[in-house]
């Protein structure tokens, strides 16, 4: 199908006689969904399951085709604008990579703000309504969000202090993660996921800040020896649909899709948590060693990055301060 094109197919006359009303009204509306993650990644598997179930709950009225591995030509940071402009009807968007256009989408990436998935749910309770407003501004609708698991620093150096990691060139997915890595004394290199493994192979970077799931996607054990369980930032994939495309879907199918997304989202979150454990195990089997960060080193990390929260608020505006304040109050940190 031509990129960005949405084609409505006409059902045959005989089929239309017996087809449900929803199918007659919206027979075979085809949509592409772009993601940079490979077929084996749990986010891509979630997208494919969602697409399959959409076909079922709409009686075939809406047919979604998932294009994995960036095969439609869009890099992660380009997805928000690609969906806005209708270049692709749907995408699986990494929120922290869109901060150049929408700074608030980076709120999960404030260093050491969120400690676990349960805390992330609390943060999203306050942030999600604002994310919805951002999506509308960019001519799209959020269908569901799924977090990445806890983050690690993958490299070849075993150290008891941050000084032992000083100067290492570490790949990061976004500016905010880069600020954190630089604050820790390493040298951040911002690279899209599709260019990360080649950068490791060439020596352009000697480490990566990412999840264990991405570590498996990139077969990091072929390049790196250790990964530190730092749990320094969080991020989420947000599956959206272009509003112009959404309006072409019948009201009955729209409700079926939104109900489905709400039903599947909690299950997708569980998949994320399970994926972390299985991926960490796979990297260990590949020859890497998972290292717990020494208490003194972790304290040093928090101290060096403490100012980045205020820096984020400065970029994202008063609403960011309000959300973080409500989040901390809810957790008893205020």
C-alpha cells in the first residue's frame, strides 16, 4: 500500500447482504502502523495483537498492518510529526524522543523520579490527560500506552564508583537521557535505535543506556560485558492514530477500538514487566553480567542528577511542576 494512503474497499454485493451493519458501513478500511522495533520486541508483538483484535472487534471493518523495524522509513523521533501530517495513519511512538516538539512527553525520563512500574502508574494518572491534549494538538488520538521496563547502563567496564565510568561514550535515545549521562561524567551520544548496533560495532559508542529488552534486540553480548541495574529513567511507547483517519472510522468501530485498547493496556503492562526479567536472563546467558549499583555510587548518581528535575520543569512549563508535585504528594514525598 502506498505510504500515507488509506483506501476504502467496497464489499461485494453478495457479502454486503449478510454483513453486519458495522461492516457494511466501513468495509475494509486499511491502515498502516509504523514502529522502529523489530518483530521479536514485545512492543511490536503488542501492536500485532492489537491489530489482530481490532480486526475481530470491528468485524473486519478496520484492518491494521504493523510495519516493524522502521521498514516504512521513519526513525523514532519522526513518528509524532509523521502521524500528525498523515504520512502514516498510526505509529508506536517513544514519548521521550518527542521532547523537541512536546517537552512534557519527557516527564517519565526525569532521572530517578520514578522507582518502579507502580509509581509510573501514579505519574501517568496525572500526566496522561496532558498527553492526550498534546496528541490532539498534533492531530492524533492516543489509543494505549505501554512502558519500557527498568533501564540499565550497558558497557564493558566494571566499576565501584562513577569515576570508573568517566568519559565512556554512551548511546542515549534522547536529549534528557543525554543530560543525565553527561551529569554522571560519561559522554552521551544521541543516536536513534536503528543506528545503535552499527555504532557499537564501529566503536562510535562503547555503551548504551536502554532496557534489557533492547539489549536482547541488539544482541549486546556480542559487544558488551556488563549491565548496571541503575533504574535511572522510564519511558513509554504510545500508540496513536491520525485524527483524520480516526474520523473515517464509524462510531461503532471507534467505540469497539477504544474499549479494546482499554482492555488490553493492563495486559500489555504485565508483558513489559515479564519482558525485563526474561531479557535480563537472556543477556546473562549470552555472557553478560548484571551488576547491582553500590549504594554509595547510586547516591552519587542521584546527587549529580538532582538539578535535572528543575531543568525539565523549566523546559516543560508550570504543568510539569504541577504533575510532579501531585505525583510526589500521592507517594508521600511532598
